[in-house]
C-alpha cells in the first residue's frame, strides 16, 4: 500500500477513536514533515538521521513530538498487519528537559485580577483558575452546562471525555454577574461571547491574557498558566493527586505528577497539620 494511503488509514483510525481534530492535524503535520525529509525506505537508521537533523532546528519538545507521532504511526501499521516490525522500536526517545510548569502564586493572582476591567474577562479567567479547564473547554462551554446553584460545570474535554468541573462562591458570583447583567444578546448558547455576541477564538483570548499580564507587570503568563496555577494551589491547600487527576480530566496520574512541586514552606505547613505523632497527642 502507498505511503499516502497508509497515512489516510491512520487518520481514519484516529477519527474512529474520537481524537480531537487538533490532535489529528498534529499527527498529520508531523508525518508530512517526516516523509518530506525521508524519501527512502524507513529504517531505524533513517529515523535517527531525521531526528538528528532536526535537533538544532526545533525545540526538545517539538523533537519529542516527532518521535511520539512516528511511534504511534508505525505501531498502528504493525497492529493492522501492514508491517511485521516497527522501525522505531530500536530508536531511543529524545530526552525532554525537566521543566516545572509556570504557575502564579497568590500575590501574582491578586495582581492579575486587580487590573481586569471587563466583567466577561474577570469571569472567564476566574473560571479557568477555579476549575483548571482548558481554553477550548471554556470557549465551548454552554449556558446549559453551567449550574450556578451547585457550583459546577459540565465539561466536554479532549477525546470526547466528559466530566464535572467545580468552582467556588467567588467564581459563581462573577459568572452570575456576567451572564445576567453584562453578557450581550447572542444567538448561540455559549457562556463566553464577544461584544457582538459571537464565539470567541483562542487567538483573541491569548491576546487579552497577554495584555492583562503586561498591565499587572507579570511575565511568562499564558492561558495554560491558569490550569497549572489551579493544580498547584489545589495541592498546596491540601488536595490530593487522585482527585486532581479527575478534576483536570487526565486519564492517568503521570500528567498530574508534574504539579507535585510544592515549596518547602507549603510542605512543612502540610506536615505540621498532619504529623503522625503530633496528631496522636493533641
């Protein structure tokens, strides 16, 4: 079977699995880059040469994405019987630098929200911070999915996975204030809309986030920072990783383990509250 047909089969399989259009495009783009560079038969050697040729041109994260895409693609071909052995089995995964996710501390959070002027933006970023929702999840949130009385939202996440996200009283009030008094009339049922009532896009929100962060004199703040900040503050306040995993919509603990980077002070404070010996003699 021709290469293009195999890529099409891979795409159809990913569609059948319910992967998001963004993820499917991610795989397509990476395979296009690989096969535009590798014309001959694919072997462990040609894969290594491809990764080596990209090492100084792309970030370690992008290099790892190439590797991950190729592993999924060739494993799929083997599972479907198109090949007997996967050429990537003998290729070592590129190493990723161990970077801690950027998160906002309490002072930075207060500074960020203190300079927000729009009621919509205030409610939007508060929702991200309180729930840990992804940007796409917040942008696609519908009014019918929000329960202000029980302070929860029905989230449709990656891979069509569904979950409840919970938020506190302050976020609930901000949402109610925006929805009942400041949200413009709109033909759609989305919670967060533009001033003309249309659906917001990610580039617009990213621009707003950067503008607010600049006004608050904060560096390195982007949309995903709020998801990182929710996870970090949740753990600092005594939450556990298993609950965090479910709140964030991750399928395993591997992803949430990145957030177990509490400061020494917070670890000491948590230990003081739950010392095995002291708790027996209080």
